[in-house]
C-alpha cells in the first residue's frame, strides 16, 4: 500500500498561521507539551546535549523555541550539573512569559529571547558564537533547499548542532490518529500528521549539511517517533556517540 512516505512532503502547519492568542493555538501548544513527552523528546535532547557538550560555561542557541516549555524540561534534567548556562531562544513569535523566565532563573539559567524569522535573523550581519545550537520539532517545517541555507549559517555559529525531529514512518503516521485519545485538538491532529510527512528518514539531514565542514554528522531514528541529528567537531569531544533512547 502506498503511504506517500518515501519522500518528504511539506505542507503549511495550521499553528504557524494562527494568531498566538487564538484559543485553538493555545490548545495546540498545550498539546505539544504532551506530544514532546510521548515522544521522549526531553530525554532525547538531554542525552544529545550531555553527549556532545562539555559541562562548564555553556552558551546555547535554541531555534524555533516556541513557548520555552520544551527547553525548560530539558534544563530541569541538566541543571544539577549545568550551572553556568546562557540560553538564547529564537522564535518568530514572542511566547516566552515572565513566568517562564523566572522558571529558568530558578535553575540559574540566564535567558535571552530573539523574536525573528530564523532566515531573516541568519541573514543579518554579525552574530554571536555559541557552544551548541539545538532545534526540537523545527527543521521539518522547511524544504531541503531552505535547510541547506540554514545549516550553512548555523555551522558558523557553533561547533555542535543537535536536532530532534519527527521520524517519517508508517507507525508514527498511524500514531497521529491516536492523539485524539489524549484530547488533542484539530490543529494538533492536522499538524502532527503534516509533521510526520515532512519529517526525516535515513541520512537525509546529513546530506544537507555543508560538505567540507570541520564537523561530522550522525543521524538515526530513536524509538518509533523521533529522528535525531547530531553534528559535532571531527577532532572533538571524546564522548561523541549518539545516545540510545
Ligand atoms: C512545532 S513548534 C515547536 C516548538 C518547540 N521547539 C517545542 O518543541 O515545543 C515549531 C516552532 O517553530 C516556530 N517557527 C516556525 N517557522 C519559523 C521561522 N521561520 N523562524 C522562527 N521560528 C519559526 C514556530 O513559531 C513554533 O514555535
């Protein structure tokens, strides 16, 4: 039976086109918290970070950070040992509340926010240096051509890039229809299936990373739902192996 999953199909996600204060958008962002938990995204990203970045003074850029709930859960997993962290969260919508900032501050993490389209932001001159750039459920929004442009810019910003994205496979697509059972709204139901169809398989992301960079790429499916991508220095950090789920 043809599933249409042999290649990526990118279609607009409804959440990206709703005003942030639309009740359907608010409901869908709440659903996203559940979905990240069901996919074990926090655990996966925490493991990727621990495997790729030395403890110490760390600067993280998160692209497509949403309301910050995802990274706060990651921070809570890491905060006991990661005590000197500066986190810059970039999203096209300003969703980070004072409450969220206070939650990060309580962990000792210093937070800055950038509200911009990531492609406009990378086109601006200058740009800081980071230890790591991370993305959760973000890359699948973009075409391969756009990802090449993004990766070319990100490789100059940090030695490490980590992403946890939807895996494009039949089980993940079928599981989307079960989200109704956890009360997901129509926006989430649509966007979840769209995300799987736009998700990744095989070594697709490695193939988009700039050739000849001083970094190496690893990517693989973790569990039924997640496609993890890790870029790190060739001469790098000794604990550089993709963590298992
Ligand atoms: C599926 S949500 C994931 C949010 C967060 N990473 C999480 O896991 O909860 C995708 C996020 O990407 C943001 N986004 C989409 N396109 C963007 C762009 N071109 N530039 C910046 N942010 C973008 C959306 O506003 C949204 O917050």
